[in-house]
């Protein structure tokens, strides 16, 4: 049938419970399934009284769930039926699981809008009990960003990370890495007995790094002749001074062009270089370190350790130096840099390697 104006899209039609006329009474309570029903207005009701359709607003009015006829009814009057048309121009509340992609004007994209003020749009993924959730949130309005991130077409293997090609296409690959500066300090005639400690309580972050880089710059001995630069490990928070350290290295002396392999075992500390008397240029060296905190290993590696005497002809170079320590009873929780005797000058910096962790077997 044709309509004047907009055709109703949603009816929500309801036949209300029957009502018995009461002699001398004009007001009656509207109910649906024995519950009070309040239509939006009288215009939403079709009321049949004694076989005649009544004119809303003229023959009856509605206030809340009360319908009032223009005049009192008499014994024998029959309220034949009352049909509620619902809010025919409102969509109402859709039933659960009834809204499909075809009903979304934005399909195939669902937009989570901001509040128009300070809260950005977000999508929250809840747990099965709907007590916790993780949100993916838009950048702030001030960033003026609009981009698309497209997930990879295949599942990742273990240890992979999401990377982008710069155009928003994501893939799984080995995580990129770089050294992050964790601590650095310069020392001036500092006591060699406890030069600097790197432990899990200060500079070592086991949740982020297994591999570290130590950089020595201008390390000299300010009070005595050239002395050994040493390293000791902490085990479960206690410095290990037992005779259980081992070192292996290969060295080359320029003055004689000689090459030799050397090693020490069962020492109370690990030998990592020579700190010369101040008249020399000092130790300039970078070490890579791997700490396996679960299997008690500490490994160091450097390609081209060098320490300088006064004469360039007597420079000693240690290449492919591997220094390791194993303690089979306690976890490694840190390490200490010190000297055999005397006071030390120079600078030490420590860095943590982000990205793929690797291990000491890579060396």
C-alpha cells in the first residue's frame, strides 16, 4: 500500500493485551504480555472500539502506559483490540547476532570513532570472561596520521618479529638490532680494587639483553707500572673470587712479528687486557659479551684487542680473543671490571644489544 511521506522500515508491531470496558471509566492501562507498555504517542496506536477505529488525539490520548478515551465507556462497550505500531521511523535496538557486514555502510572497514574531544578511537580484544582486554588505539589527533598496517599472509615461526616495508605491509623476520647505551663513566685515579660493577641490580637488564658491548677508552694505570685489566663474575648476587676463571687468546707483537697463543686457567679473575702506565696512550678496546644467565656462562669476544706501549714498534695486538668462565652451581648475575693493582684512569661504557639475542656459540 502507498504511503504519504517516508515508508516505515521497522514496525515492531505488537497486539496489546485485551482490555475489558468498565462502566463509567475512561482511563485504562496498556499492557503487553502482562507488562505495562508505553507507546511514543497516541499516534502509534490503532484502537478499535465497538468495531470502529478511533482517531488518536481526538477519540483517545496516551500518557505513559495509560490510554484515556474522550468519554467514559459504558457497560456493553467492547474494546476490540489495540495494535501498537512501534516507533516506525526509529531502528530501535537490534537483536543479538542480527547485524551482518552487509548492513554496515562502512563495510569492509569498521570505524571506531573518537569522542570528538580528547579520546582516540580504539578496538578492544577481550578475554573469554570479558574481565580483561587489550586495546589497539589510534595515534593522537595532533599526529595527523592516516595509514594502514596489513598483517602477514602466513603465521610466524618462533623468535620472529613484525617488521614493515615502509608502506604498511607487515612481515615476520628476524628482529633488527642495535646497541643501546646503558651506562658510561670516566675515572680519575680510581681505586682498582672495585673499578665498576655491572649487575642485574644496576645496569644489566635480563628481560631485554643477553649480549652486551664494553668499550674502553684511554685506560691507563695512574700509580704503578703496566698492570692487567681483570674481570670477575657475580653469581646469584655474590662476587666470585674462586680460582675458576679461564681465558684463551691469540696475540701478535709488531716489534718481532711473532704470533703466539696463550691461555690461563684456574685463575681468581679473567685477564682482558693491559692498562699501561700514564706515559703510554692506554688501552683502546671494544669487547662483545654474552651472558647466559641460565647455564652459568660468561663469554667475551673481541677482534683486535690492542694495548700500546710508549713505542709504536712494541704494540701488542690480541685477535680473536675468547674469554670465558663457567660455574656449574650458580647463575651469572653480573660482572666486575678491576685492575690487579694501582689506580686506574680512563672511560668505560656499556651497551645492551637489542634485536636477535644470539649466543656465545656465534663466536
